[in-house]
C-alpha cells in the first residue's frame, strides 16, 4: 500500500491542477446533486418495531381518527390577566384558518372545548336534579299504588271477586307496570349519569384553559402519524401561527410543530476553526502552510456532506446526520493533512527535493493516515450492526466523510504542496532550503548528528514517577467516571432547548399553567374481547379510565373514542411528571404490565422506547469495538500486552467522558457554561456515537505514540528508554492534533441544537481525556512498568500474524535517498 500511495503522491505532485480541479468538480457535482435530488431532513427520531410503533400502526389500521400526530399551540396573555373575549375569538379564528392547511385533519379550539366541558358538567348536574325529581315522583306514585292495592285487598273475599274490584286491580297492575318501566328507564338514566360523572371526575385534569384563564392550549391534529408529518406541513402551520397578529397574546409552539434543521456552520464552529488555525500556525510556522489543512478539510467536508445529502430524497435522514459528518470531516481532515505536511516539511529541511519529498510523504505518512482513517471508518460502519436504522445511517455518513478526508489528504494535499513549493517552509527555513552549498550540507549533517545525539542521551522516567502517574491518572479518570453510574438515556424535549426558543417557552408556559405531565400525554389503547356499544361501552370506558387513574403518577384520564368496529377504545393519560422523568417511564411500564395488556403510544412513550432500544444495543456495540481494538492492535504492534493496555485506556477515557456528559447534561453541573437550560436524560444515541468515534481516535493516538516506542525498541534502544523516545518523537504532533480536534468539536457546543451541543461537548471532552490523560500520561507510564514484557508475543502467533508496515519504513529505506527524517513517524492522531 505504501508504494501505491507513493505513486499516487508522485502523480498528484506532477499534475496538481488536474487533481485540484477534479476535487472541485466533485464538489460542484455534490452541490448540484443536493440541490436537485436532496430531500428534507427530519427532526423526529423514531424506530419501527417498538411497542409504540406497533400501537401507532394498529391505530392507523383500526382507528384512523386517533392515529394522526398532533402538536400544541400555547396562547398566553402577556399582561398576566385572563384572556379577553376578543382575544379568545381571535384565537378561534386563527385555529380555524390553520385547520384548512393541507395535511391538517383538524384543530382543538380551547374555548370551544372548555365551553363543551362546562356544558356537559352543567347537563350532568341538571340531569341529576331531574333524576331526583323523577325518582320522587315515582316513589309518590308507587306509594299511591301500594295504598290503593292495600285498600282493595282489605275488602272481604267475596267483594274482591266482584267485576268492579277486579277491574280496579287490573288497572293498578297496569299502572304498576308503567311505574316499573319508568323506574327501569330512570335507573338506566341514573347509571348513565353516574358513569358520565365518574368519567368527568377522572378527566378533570385534562383542561385546555388554565384555571386563571390566562393560558389556553390549542391542538393541531395532522392526518399522518407524528413521525410521518412532512416538514412542509409543519412549516406551513408554524408560519401561520407565528405570523399571527394577536395583540396582547404570546403564541408559543410545542416541539412537535417546529421543524428545525441545525446550522452546519455557525459562529461557534467558526471560532473552533480559528483556534485550529492558530494551532496549525504554531506547528507549521507559516500562514500559507497552516491554511492548507483547513482548505483541504473544508473541501472534503463539502464533497462528503453534499454527496450524502443528495440521498436524503430517497433515504429518511435525521437532521443531525450531516452535522456529524461535518464535525468528523473537519476534525480528521485537518489532522490528516497536517500530518502529511509536517512529514514533507521535515524531509525538505533534510535536503530532499520537492516532488520526491511529496511522493515519500504520501507513501509513508499517507500510509499511516490511511490506516488511521480505516480504524475510524470501521468503528463508525459497525454502528450498522446495532440494527437501529437511523444510527447505522449516521455511522455510514460519518464513515464516508472520513474516507473523503483520507482521500483528500493523500491527493489534494500533495497537489497543493506541489504548487506551494518551498513556501510551505518558514522564511528562514526557505532560505536554508534554497542553499545547496557545502556549508548548508554541513549544517544539515550537524543537525542530524545533534538529533541523533539527543536521541542517544534519552533517559527513561523514574519508576516511582511511573507508578504515581498510573495511580493518579487512573484515579482522576475513575472520579470523572462516577456520574456515569447514574446515566439515564432519553430524547430532548422542549425544556432542553434554548430559553428564547418557541419550544422552550411553550414547554414552560404549559408546565406552569397546567402541570408537567401535560407536556407529554400518553395515548393508551384497550382491545376489547367483543364489540360494545351504548351504556356498556361507557361502562367499559369508565372501568378502564378509573383503573388507569388509580396508577401512581397519573393526573387525569380522558376517553378519546372507539374504533369503527367498537372493539378498540383509546384514552389520553396525563402523567403528573414530565415526559423525560423517571416516574413517567415507570408509568409507561406499569400500564403495559396490566393484565389487560393495554398498548401505549405518544411522543413520550416513543422516546422511552427509542432510548430503551438504544440502551440495549450499547453493551453489544461496546463489546464489538473493544474486540476490534484488541485485534487491530495485536496485528499492528505484534504484542499482547500493548493492545490490552491500549484497550483498557480506551475504556477508562470512555467512561470518564460518559461521566462528564452525565454531570453536565443530566445533573446540570456547569450547565450555564455549556448551554444546558434544564438538566435531563442524556441524548439516547450520544453514548453509542461517542464510543464509535472515540474508538477510532484513541487507536490513532495510541498508534502514533507507541509505534515510535516500538521503532526505537526495534533499533536497539532499551525497552524503557524506547518509551521516552517514542513520547518525545510524537508528543508535539499529538498535542497539536488533539488541540485542533478539541477546538473543532468544541465549536459545536455553541450550536442552536441541543443534540449538536451534546455531541460537541462529548467528543471534545473525550479527545481531551484520551489524548492528554490516557495516551500522553498513563500509557507511557504503564509501558515503562511493563518494560520488555510489553513486546512479548508467542512464537506461534508471531508466525501467523502479518507484518504490517504502518509507518512505511521499507518505502523510506528504498526511496529516502539515505536522508534522515528525524524521529520515527506513525499514524496521525485522529
């Protein structure tokens, strides 16, 4: 592979304009494909096959009227008083206009619903009074009948047999039948009234207007299920509602009505790139050289992301997917290009000609870049084995963007370097490079000798220091990992959004006026053994509603209706807790565990199911990644203990990262710093994504540092001295690469999307912990303590394993022209 890359680098060096033009053509093609073929991105995360999805499918088949999605609109009087008659009328008119929007099935007008409820309550009260009066009349009539019958029965027996008395008794029997029929009808009416009163009582908490009259909830009902409502429909509804002229009324839309696609590059991301540029300037010394990795990464991201978005018209893609591709493409693209440029510069300063240096840098550093990129690609592509569609697609898009970054590093970067020539060097270095006299050659020789002497004078670290470093490093990582023990997974609700967003305002207004559970109602369905109608159906509704109301954490239950075949009843259940609360999760499980086997759906239920499925896939994916880590590192380092320590280091940094994520986003520590408005469960697919990305990056850092140790050890240095040599050779570039990657990831913490913010924080902290704590401190100390045993490998395994020349050493020996390029090089840091 190294020789093939050498030829590729040579070709790019000879024909730079062709290579650059090809990439720009691909970028133009990607943009064209996105503009012509790209579809809309979804902000809804859903999974087929979950209990919620099955209930939604059942409703769509058997009860279409209750199967559509919905969203809440909050109308709040800004003066703190009750909504006026004029304002309520304006709200009603606005909702009626929204009802005519394509894709909208109907609306729930809070004023109308409240009036109907009050009318129903008044009718029940009036009916109770009428029933009492009718019962009194029947009782009086019964008393008269009983008195008349008693009077006739008191007559002598002979008189009772007379025709007149018999006629009177027959008339009394007829009147008694009428009274009995009236009483039966009355009891049926009383039963209906009692059932209606009980149903009204259990649904008391389901209100559309707050008790103070200052806040009202309108509901927009869609024709399609929640996860199938198109962005165009949401945008049409939102534009009407947010653009309405309602003096004195604040209009806020729930998360279900807002279709937001996060910004790909915002101010925070720009700041991250500026910090990365500063780090590049420090490492490379010239602005023009520092610009190359950024340009290479940006073009690569453009190609990768636009190509992926071109498929969004035929593949369901959630809005965070392309942003993940941008994050990864920028971070690894800059690092991979930096590594190639750094190698090329070192070779130029040791007297190598321009184009041979470009070809050799591509063959050696490019080979390491290719291997490093493939580790990240494998980890991301492995997300497909979780069986979770949107997660696999995210991994696929991320892996594709990393592959593009690798391709850019080994083609675009060499082409640009060919055009720049010696300008990639500092001014003083350029003057030295241009000299070919004996003095310059002697200076190069002296520099090489000084560098070799410095390598020979290296001393291993003290054993006591190594022990202390391991103990303190593991202790710090362990403390950071403690919060991870209480990690809860979930999907963000409106309370997670920024305080000035309409979703957050809708969530807070609803919670304040109606209670937490109104933000996450549950849809419960009950399958009946046989069809029921009339009073029997009402009785079943009351029985089920009262059963549900008796469960812990239920604030109210309201019947929605029955299916056309009268065998499916639907109910709205309002919890007392919010949609992401543990109590609500327990309630969903309690309802499903009832003997009757009720089904539960709704946004809150769907989020719980998605989170549970993702949590279930997490251990298996972590095991797969750990296994891959061991296998790859055994092949690369031809050792058993080095891969074991590297993998344990990855696990330590992973759990430390999960602990930090939990502390910030679930516990709320430093929440104001990182834009956490309301602490809650950690984004359900964040840990899985973090595992995949961190695995690839951790292996890159491990490869970069430890391969230098292996190279020094193979050239005769003592095992512990080789540790110092490897750290010294790779430390500078690892630090620079880690700072660049942290800067890029941290730039996304300022995103307007809570999902992107948590991704940015998790990945930035993960690189920080793994690069600076694990790879630069703990691993070198462990390698020192292991000594020569670190490189032990059974003979039979040594014969079986392939000899992977990641650094391209054989290519350097045959094409390096005997030049010394300094300390041994290895794979790039991410």
